[in-house]
C-alpha cells in the first residue's frame, strides 16, 4: 500500500513552495529511478524563477521512518537550472547528513 501526497502554493509567478509526504509499506527497489529512497519520506522545497529560462530550487529531504538507520534530516539540495533553446543545464549541490555519515556533499552537473 502506498500513500503519496503533495501540497504546493504559488506565491507569485516567480516564487512557489511545496511539501510532499510518501509512505510505502512494501518497498521495491526495482526500477526505482526518481522514486523516494525511504519507506516514509517528507520533502519540502522552494523554487525561484527570475525569468523564463532560469530557476533556483532548494529541496530538503527528511527520513520519517523510525526503524531506518538513516532516520532524521537526510539531505538538502540546491539546484540551478538554465534552459537553452534545445538543451537544459542543471548544476546541483547536495549536502547529505545522517547519524551514520557525519556529512557528505555532492556537486552534480
């Protein structure tokens, strides 16, 4: 059984925020690209679009599964997206913090 809900609010044409809760009682890792990494996950995010070609986002991921060794604040990701006429450039920085990992950072482009 899977429960998944998203609530979002657009403050203006340039600013919006959202929150998402995901609860999955049976997790299958087959073909899980883009799916939540935990059985119970809470995400919040904010996006700013200064123009029609650029966007800056911040997404915070929280593991709400008390039985998981990674329970608690899991990661915060900052991304900049620039849309060219035919291509998209994305640069992201992700800070992963768990009890087992003292801190790990990724720069993805």
